[in-house]
């Protein structure tokens, strides 16, 4: 996708916060390393200690962080991953305000290398995640660059916004009581965890279908229609983080009983379900296990 260059974000609630962090070690990490980093990117589970990825430097509390002021136009969003997240959040918030009564915006923290949260350290090692007790989305955009530069992954613009919209989907689930109604009941292909993740994928797809409808204060749409290649890139991102794909890439056996996020096929299909049917089509808890 491409932002309209003359779109204006106006004021934003997004903040920048962090401390110095480092990625230890030199050389390539191989296929297993790529799988671990991709898994961290899309799930917020820090497995990168296996690869020597560490937070370094002195931890410095930054309070609420500094308001982001250098992301003003759609042109900024097209050129910079962090600005893309800021602009994407504006559009996603507008979408949910129109589709969910009583919606309140989460806080978006653009992580500068690493910062603490009630849900653990946020960094380019953990990837984006949503922290329910804070109602906050944490994302370090440098991780997208890391994937592109070191691991030959595309991490294209719509794939990035799919990740962001997925995390905002978790915020919506928090607001409507999904986490409370369907608590963690372990792993498995029919688990609440898998259903929760697939619903967030579906919510992301619903936003992508409507992404050209959100406008700035002057009535200029934030986004242009996505191309087929960009949609394919987003679908590829969904497939990459399927539990079965990760298990194969790590050299293990595909074991559905250990799944927590769903298979590649499921994640792509529920993303498409949202694109085709909208938010109302995203009740993953209402379908039988063999229909997930």
C-alpha cells in the first residue's frame, strides 16, 4: 500500500520511548534463526536469546516517552517505517471508532531499541506486541529493516501494516472481553489461543478491505488501494508465522497439539475472511474446530 503524500496526520498520541540495545554476535544465524526472529516479530514472544540477541546498554526510564513530531505527511509514511506505523495507527483507530461502539484508542509506543513494559521488554528482539493491562501497542520498526537487510525478507509496507492491525485487533479483543471470556486453555489446533490469533488476523483483513475509507481532517484519504502484489506480501507474512511453517523451518515435526497461533493456511484464510466479509465474519469462537 501507499499513503497519499498530501495526507496529514495532524496531532498524534503515538510516542517514542527506549534505551540502548544491541544485537550480539556476527555471522548469519541460518534457517532456524530466521524462523525464530520471524516468530518473535509476529507474536511478541522473545525467543531470540537462542540467537544471542540481547538488550545492552544502561536502562533509562523514559516516562511516557516523547510525542512523535517528525511524522506529518503521507510522504513521511512512505519513506520511513516508524512514520508508517504512526499513520497506520491513525487509520486503524478511525476504522475501529466507526465499527465498535465505545472504542477507545490504545497507546502506540514506537520503541527506540528497547524499553520496559508491564508485559516485558519491548525491543526489536521481541517484535511488536500488545500489552493488555496498559492498553498499549509496542513496536520497534527497526526490526522490519533487520529482516530486510540481514534475512532477505520483504517485510513490505502492507505486511508491516498487517502486523500493526493484528496487534490493534488484540486491543479490540481486550475491549470486547474476548480475553476474559476465552482465557488461555493451553495449546492445540482448537485452543482459545489459536482462535484468538486467527480472529486478530481476521480483524486485520477487515481493516485492509476498508483502508482507503479513512480520511484526514481535510478529507484526504490516508491510503491508496493496495496492489495485488502488496496483498500477496501481506498473505505471505501471514503464512510465514503459521505454527506449522515455523515448526518446519526450525527442523522439527509439525505438531498441531503444540500450536498457539494457527497454521499458515488458517492465518491466510482468516485474513481473507476479514477482507471479504468484514468484522462480522470474524467470530472464530463460533465455528467448530474442523472449520477453523
